[in-house]
C-alpha cells in the first residue's frame, strides 16, 4: 500500500485530534442540512387531507344554512301576506282573514315600519268575536285554512298564540253550527251550565282550573268522565277566548298610543268615547263617516268615477263622536254586523256618500217619537268602461281608471212602528234637470240624490250617486233587487252597459 495512504487511514482511526489543512473547507455539524426523506406511501396522507373537509361539523353547517334559507323564505312569504291584507283592508275589499291580520299589526314586533300608514290607527275593524261569529260553515272552513297558513309561518310567540286562539274560536263556531258533527259537542243543558261556569273566569283562573280537571281525570276516583271531559273541552275554548281578549286589549292600547302620537286631541276624544270599539264597524258609520279606506282610494280617482265619497261627507274623526240621533239598538247592531261580515267583493268598495237633503223637513211625528237616523252598510261597484276612447288609449295591462257601475244599498229599519208599510226611495235631480238630461262638463258625469223614506221612528236619509240609466233586467250577474225583509231595505242595481261595435 502507498505509505501516504496508509498514514492517512491510520490518522482517521486515531482518537487524538487531527490537524486540518488551513485551505480545506471547515465542516460544522450544526450547519449541515439533511435531505428530507420521501414518504413510502403518499396515498394515506392525501386521503387524510381530504377527510378534513368532510367532517360531521361541516355537514351540520350545511344543515344550518338550509334551515336558515327556509326560515328566510317563510319570513318573506309571511311579510307579503300581511302586506296584502293591509292593502285590502285600506281599500275596503278585505276578507275575514285580512281583518284578523290587520289587527295584529299594531303589536307585531316584526312588522316593517315603512308599511305603516298615518290613517291606520283610525281604521276600525270588527273584533275577532264579531268576525268569526257571523260566518257560515263554508266561510269558517276557508278561514281555518287561512289561519293555519299564518300560524305555520309565524315565529313570534305572541303572534302564534293569537292565531292559535283564533283557530280554537273558529272551531267552536263550527261546532255550534253543526253540533252533531264528528267533533261537535251536543247542545244541551249540560253544555249551557258549563258555559255559565266558565264565562266569568279570567285566563289565570281557567289555567288553574284546567290543571285541577286534568288531575281529576288522571286520578282513580269514581267520577262522571263524560262530564269532566266535556268541561275540559269547553274550558280550552273559553281559555282561548280569554287569551284572545288579552291580546286584543293590547292591540287596542297600541292603536290608541299611535293615535296619541299623531293626533292627541283625537286620541283623547277616542279614549273618552264609549262608542270607540273596533267591533262597531269596519266601514262607515251611519252618522256620515267616511269609510276607513275609501278616502284614500277615491282621492286617486278622477271626477268621472263620481262619488265613492262626497265632498259633504263628515271628516274621518267624526266616527268617534256619533250623532245623538243615530240608531244604536241591539237589533240594528245585529243586522249591521251580519252585513259587515259578508265582506266586500273584488270590484266593490264601501260607499258612504251621505248628504243632507236641503228640502227635508222635520217629520210630523217628531213630537211623539224620538227621531233616529237609520244605520246602513252600502257598497259601490267599480269597473272599467271600454269605450272607444279607452280602447284606443288603454289596454288590459294598462287599464283605464275605474268608474262607478252600480250600487248596493242596505238600510236597516228593524224597529219600524208600522211594519206593514215598507220604506221607499226617491230620486231627486237638482237645478231643474230632468231624467236623461246632462249638465255636467265634458269628462264628468251628472249626479243626483237618492232619498230613502221610512215611517217613525226613522228619519229620511239621502246619498249622492251617479245619475245614469239603471239596468232592471233579472240577469244573475246584473240583477236588479228592491226588497224589504226582516228589517232590511235592500236596493241593488247596476247601470246599463253601452256596447260598441268593432
């Protein structure tokens, strides 16, 4: 072996310090970089990374997003339903469910303030008891479906209680109409006694009584099970009524509070007036008040629509101060509320254009009987008139302004002294104008007074209407009706249509 190589090998094997050539590179073990080792199997690492994105926590997050989407969708549908109900009430064409939804808006914490109107607190609608109590079985079935739709969409606890109580009230009304139905309770002396027991109790007392009844039914005592089950069933109905009464009281308080903010003087008058209860009317009172929604609707109509209200109509706040001669008897109230419960048709509006007759004199019997002003609930029928001008300038997507096409008068005379003599009506044209003549400017229509005349104790009452030729045909959709039955004078008519050849 080469001696130099042998010496080098021996030098590395020696344990002593070795001398380093000053020109050789310096090696520091702390600065050495080791090459990373390649993984023997890369697939498990990739699978582990993928599994991190598919953990149960992420699945739960997706479920939350889905639930949030459904909740937002329900909230939007509920908001639109309430908004449509408000519009129909303001325009005087509401259904029973619309009145119930409109009432709730005054305590609804989730309502949009931008949907409020200044005249909302002055709009009076029937109480839930009056609305539901005047519906027939078919109407109640439809109302139940509408209430359940609101109940499913609601998230507010108070609102859900409101709809739940209304549903119980509607169910009780259906059972009253059909007492022998599959779920109806028998109308007998026992049911009458039960109602006498439960009616005066408060909501808290009914809750306590419910616990006692349920405990008794669960016990091993020898009791009349049928009686106690019937009592519990009736108690749940009265409990719903009591709950609804509390909610409705808070609605009235909130309504009055809004009225105080807008018009303190009117609010004080409303609070002091014993007649200021929403169940009194949804529309015009017979003291000449404007219909609650008609004023805003008619203000948008041109003069050719002719009198859904009159310039001589009393201002809206007179509804809080009914005249002393107005008829507030129980019989009149019952007839009035029954007619109100029928609601307003799609093309109808409440009509309250009452006007004083300048030729009216004090009745001869005024010294013997105290004169009363009859109550009424009238409707005006509106529609489109497709004459040559409108056919040229409008179409079905952009229709012309609505015009008056007819009227439905319902005047209540339940307490006539002479019931054998039916009330009548008379048309009064002013300024010497005769039937068929026109004095109105171009684009407007002539008007006249229709005066309803009855015997004691009722005063005459007049309304201003469009003066056009009536359609006396017996067609079902345009039928003329003039009758007096069960204390109601009904005069329904439409104007003759003018057909244009193409």
